[in-house]
């Protein structure tokens, strides 16, 4: 999220506006069973590609590379859960960006 904020600051958003927008992005409550999937998403999110208009979706190629590098075969439901987190993240970032 720090990368997105830095990018928005570079685009001219005021610190006050960014504080308000990022305050709306609260961490969800997660049960123990789903925490490791969320942690995988956070790791992938930290290595995310950025485009001209903001964050790019995490690709299947990136998921495969993550799986190979960590010697962890991802189950289909885990991939789906990570991609769902990704869609929610991008939607939130883009809606915050579009509020300006």
C-alpha cells in the first residue's frame, strides 16, 4: 500500500486527502484458517507490478513463480482466494484514486 500512496503523492495528491482515503482501507478480520492465504497475497502484493493507471493484477505467471520459489504447490481454491483478494485490493485502490 505504501507504493500506491507514494505513486499518488507523486501525482499531486495532498497528504490530507491521502490520509482520509487510506483511513477507509481497514484490515479485514480473518480467521486462522485463511490467514496463510492472506499472507501469500501480501507477499505477492509487495512485488506487484505498477502500470500508468495504478496497480496491475497479480498474474497466473506470478502465482506460478511464487509457488515455484517457495516450493509450495498452490491448490486451485488458494489461487482463487488470492485472485479474489487481488480484485478487492485493486477495486479499493482505484475507487480511492477516482474519488479525486
